[in-house]
C-alpha cells in the first residue's frame, strides 16, 4: 500500500491542505474499508504507481505526481533534507518507471548518490 499524493504532500510539508478522506493506493482491488468511524478508501493503481510503496521515497514520488509538472526547486529543496541514502537509492531506481516529467526531479533528489551508482 502507498499513501495518496495529497496525503504524501501534506505529510512531507509540501502542502497545508489536509485530505478529507483517507485514500491509499494499492495494486489489489479497489474497495472501501470502515475502521471504527473512519472510512478508508483503497484505490487500485498500476504497478508503476507503486514504486517505493511504504517508504519515504514512495511518498516523495506520490507527492511530486500530485503537485504536477509545476513543482519548483523550492519543493525539491524542502524534500532533499528529509531523504536518507536508502531513500535516494529507491528514487534513483524508480526514476525510469516514473512519468517523463517526474524523472528529472527524482534524479536530482537522488543526485548525491548518483556518483556511486554505476550506469547501465
């Protein structure tokens, strides 16, 4: 499972908007689950959108998708200090499966690690 882009952007401090619904992405079937008074929506997505699921790197990918192509250097500047070396490695490995407009941002965020990763 992976958090939705809106929730990821909020949790990473990129948005002050708090999503009204709890939406999680899954490669399983879409459904709605009720836990107490909370309603959780599980939304089926393709496996490409599940890159880094359950990690901070996965949250970064979803947040960038949510923010769209207009994400600027300020956004990347706020994300970079939050990432560990393991997160950067996941971003580097996930860049090729991300939409074309997200790839440069993912590679830039992974850049401190880029010198130690052999290119194919």
